[in-house]
C-alpha cells in the first residue's frame, strides 16, 4: 500500500471516528426524533467511511472486497436516512410513519443484501479488477444494474431533500439560514463527489472520492451542531408558533421600522403589506398604541377605537444581540372578552349580594379567617342584629371548642385544594352565650378578585332536639318490642314445658310422639323470638345460625346416636324476615323430625343433609332449603299431598304461606326442596 493511499485511509478513518462520536452524542440526547434520525444517519456514514478506510489499509484483494461490502451498509442507507432527517427537520410528520419509512428503506436493504451476495450473481459488481499486480493496489469495480439503481434512488432522495430545504430557507428567519445552508451542503457535496467519481472526471482509476465528500459533510454538520445548535430548534417550529399564535406580534428595528408581523396582528389592521413602514405612520390611526410606543412603556391596557372597537393588552420587549440594541417586539392581545367578563362579574357580584339577603340560610364569605361578607340570616344565627357587626371578625370567634379544629381544617382544605365540601354538623356559641347546632357547607369562590370561601350555615338546634326525642322514642319502642319477643319466647317455652310434663303421663307411644312433635314446634317458634330479642334488628334474624341451633336441638331431642347418624349442615348467612322465618323454621322442624324418626329404622347408619342458599334465576333472587337423607325412603306410591300425616300437611300449608314450591325426590332416600323468593340482605 502506497503512502498516498495510507493518508487517504487515515482521513477516512478519522472521519469514521468523528461521525461515530456524533452518533453516540445525539443518541444519548434523544430529546426528540430529530436526534434519533440524525444518529441513524451518522451510524450509516460511519460504516461507509470505515469500510472505505479499511479498504485502503487492506493488502489482500479478498479483504478489500470484504470491506467494500461493509461500506455498502452506508452506501445504500445514507441517502434515505438523510432524506428522513430532512423530513423531520422540516416538520413533515405525516410522511414519517412506520409504513413510509419501511417503504423508503426497502430498496436499501435489498441493495445491501445484493452487495454481500455479489459473488453469486454480480448484480452490483459484474467484475472486480486490480489496477496493478502490486500488493494493496486499488480495485476497479465494474458497475452493474444494482449499482446504478442505488445511485439513481439516492440522487432522487437527495434532490427532494434539497427542494424541501430550499423552501424552508425562503420562509425562515435569517437566524436559521446557517443551519439550513449547512444541511443543504451536507447533501449537495456527496452528490457532487459521486458525480465526479461516476463520470471519471478525476482520472484516477479505482478511486471513489464520494466518502471524502461525506467527510466534509460530517465536519459541516458537526460545526452546525456545536455552533448553530442544529439539533436544538427547527425553523418550522418558529414559523408555526409565529404564524398560528393568537397574540399579535410586530417586530420593529432600531429605526422604528416594521420588519416582521404575524397574521394575528390583523386584529388592529396591520399585516405583511405594512412591512417597511415607520411606526409613526403605521399607528397614526391608533393614538393610544402610538403613545404607548413613544413613551417606551413595558405594558398597558388600551382601547382601540373605530373601526376595531376592542380592548387590547400591549407588551413591549427590547431586543438585544450581544448587548447591542437591535429593535423592539410589540405583543398585542385581544382582551375584549376578559373585559366583558369583568363587567359581568361585577354585575353578578351585586346580584349575589341581593340574592343572599333573601336566603333563609346564613351566608358568609371568608378570606383567610376574616369575615368579609354576611347576610341578614348570618346576624340572626350568631345572635346579632346587624350583619355589619360580623364584618372584620375572625370566623372562628363563634365556634364551639368541639368544632373549632374541624372548621379550621375544612377552611384550609377549601383554600388549598379548591374543593366543595358537603354539609356537616358543627356547634357555635352565639353572642348571647347560647350553644347552637348548625349545619355547614363550604365552597371556593372569588370575591372582589380574591380567593375566598363561601360558607352556608343553617340553625338545626330545633331539629336536633326533635331527633333526640325521636331517638328516645324509638329506643323505648325497641325495648318494648324486645320485651314482647322475650315474653312470647317465655310463653312458648312454658307451653313446651307443659307439653313435656303432660307427655310423662301418656303411656301410648303414638300419643307421646304427638306431644313431642308439638314440643319441638313450640321450641322452633320460641327460638325465633329469642333470636329477635337478642338481635339489634327486631324484624329479621340471621337464619343460618338458627338452622344450626334448631338442627342440633332436634338431633338430641330424638336421642339420635352421633355414631349412627351424621348431620351435614351447609348454609349461607342470610337475613330473613320474621314472617318468613317462622313458617320456614316450622317446615325445617317437620322435615328434620321425619328424617330422625322414620328414615333409619332398626338403628341403621346414615346421613342427613341440610342446605340453605341463595341463587339467581331469570333475573330473580331466590332461596332454596333442601333437607335430604339416604335412609329407607317413602313407601312406593306414597303421595305426600294426600297423606294424613299432620307433619307433611303442615309442610305444604306453611309453604303456601311464603309462596314456596315444594319438590320431592325419592330416587335415593328422601329429598325435600323448598324454593321461594325473598328480599334478602347478606
């Protein structure tokens, strides 16, 4: 390899290092897509420069070919990535979507693939020939169809990008011209170098100078990044802001001549046709604005008369460049709507005061802790004659110690968070020393242009007194109802005891069993009244606990052997009304009694199951009580509805009282299902 080739290789290698640094630098920033696309472009140029440099350094022909293939990663992708960068810089987001980017990068991927597989088809380089027999001699690459397709595609994208940049240059402020010109140069220089190489103007066989054009472009972009903040701001952002903002902007130079104006300034009749006019001539029909400008004020609110008839806020900002005065920026804002709102607000505030005086509730306005407004009802509730006596006083002066901290916390919450707070009960001490119960609600408002809290209060002392009397009355009623349930339970237990005593004198077994059944029925009803007596709810009982207690009582009443019979109880916690609980309790008593007496004759082993649960059917809430056994079952052909058994007659009669459906299944033992609707509470 000659010294001349070594120098060229070193230049390209240094270029590769520079663009790699730029790629990593912009990738770390990643504050916008502009950085990301710039990183991709510089990575592409890195591969191009690195491959071209290593081709110079390589002595063997195979190594040179390998590195030229590596460079084709950049050769094929640099132009499309540069074009995507220009689209992002020019704010053409609608063309920077995955589908468009994928389409742009499809051909480059094909070209790279063809370059790496060129040995099989020669589509990129039909032949590769060294210029001499010397080691490290340059190679002459014959250009195939794939090469020319890539060149044409790259040229088209670069030219399109240059057109976009030219349009930006024409409509962007001068401050961004350096950025745009450098970007144009970064695309134009490689294009020129590529033309020189492909037309063989330079006359050096095998020497592709295009990477050196990329080197110059890379250095220019580096200068643009660090000197002109290429990635810091885009001209189109300035243009969009300047042209779309609703405030009017007028830029005057140091000689008071208009040099730029945005469309919003049309609100006072100034547009781009006025650029170049002196301020005295320009504002001649706007004397208030003219005076503002001549007095060099910083801000003012003025009325622009005929033909505009609008209120405007004007701001003046002096423009300096390196401590040298360059001109002035005048900003105008239409505040006519705000002025109308202020007038409406003033009118509404007056209406607010008038309406407040008609309110039967006390209405106060508090700023900080000071009362600044109070209506007539406020004076009444605080024991004063004139509401003016409340003005200037601390709001918490009248609060009872039990309520003061709560009131302070609520007031602070409304001020800090702007929340509306629901009514709560508090206590106050009126001026005559009388303690009153009040109901208070707090709301954030603006009063005389200041943040304030509106407090609405009503005297509920009489209501509280009535509520207390009502509570006492209800408490007395509850005690009376509990006493009634207790006495009913006691009477039923007396009946059970009498039946038990009477049954001791009965010798007939069947008659004694009838007495025993009656005892259990009385006990079942007594248990319900006992549950109501112990419950805080005097109308409903929790039925699952009742079922467990009743089943156990019946089990031991019939002296069942736990080793012989197993009782399985599965019930949900469900509240039942007393009008349902009593019939259902008696039904359960009859069914369990029958199971214990008849299902397992001759001391047979078995199991009795009780299930009680809720379910939904056709959007209706239903309850189901199931009592089943695996005993001997009912006799064949037995019809429970025609039976003369008092117990079964009671089951069907009681089921009718609660509109329940009774289902009997004798497939395995005996199963009774009682299904009914009930409003329930879990």
